[in-house]
C-alpha cells in the first residue's frame, strides 16, 4: 500500500500544534462553531495577511487573551476553523466500491460552500508563501487528516481488487482533487459545483485509476 499513501504526511505527534484541544475545554460546541464561522467570515473579507486576533476578538465578542489561551496563534485558529467547517470528508465514507465512495463524496458537497471554500483556499495558498507557521498548521490540522481519510478509502479499493497496488495514479489523487477545486475558477471563470465535480471524478480521477 505504499502507492496509496505516497505523498501524504501523517499527523504530527510533536510540535507546537500537537494538543491545543487541551486548552479549549471551556468552550461549548455551539460557541466554538460560532467563533469558527466568524473567523472564516473575516478571512473572506480581509484575507489572511490582514486578519488580526484583535479583529477576531471584536467580531466574536471575546478577549484577545482568551483567543491566545485557547488556540495559541492565528495560524492554528485559522486551520482549526477550516477543519471544523469542512462540509465533506473521507473518513466516514464506505459504500463498498470506489466509484460509490466518490459519488457519495460529491453528493455531500454544497455548491455555495464549495464556492466559498475554493476562494478561501486560493487566498491561503498565496498566504503560506509568506507564513511557514500557517503552512505547518494547515498541514497538521487540516490537510493531513483529510489525506489520511483519502488514503484509507483508496487502500480499501486496492484490497477489494478494484485498483492495482502499483497504479501510479494513486500517488496523484490528492493533487487531482485539490487542483480541480482551485483551478476551475481560474480557467473557466465560474465556481466549482456538484455537476463539475461529478464529471471531473468520472472522466479524470476514476479513469486515471482504471475504475
């Protein structure tokens, strides 16, 4: 299964982002969700570089000291907000076939949410060039968990015999999916939607995998 997991980095077990959850015990789930939504709203309005903890504190009626005590830094707060509000994921999808799994993933997508998320990701890709801390937080708290779920999904397909373990396209499934979400707007000047993602999965991803 080396091919199915190539390119993915396992979640870090050490480092500054290892266990921020221990500092968040006083927040109710409702309050946490409200705060994350406000963070992403601000991020869309001003961009990552102009986002400040002072602005988050004002928007969420929190103190800046509380934000730092709960999350430690702006990069961690942004990464946690993205992870919490991601509407779809691979971890709990298991339909019994790879085609079914991908179709279920697309069925869970929301057109409005995809448009917002793809715009956010384009902005964050620019921001990580100037912020190694943001890149580290995104990898540990947002990207790696998604890659782990995707690799599990692909590994099941290999075990079922749907895909050969040495299929080179396994290495590039994350690149294909992320590339579609980011590049579609730039190439066609219209947002990603369910119809596009369904066509893309069928004609690009599954074909590359030989399914």
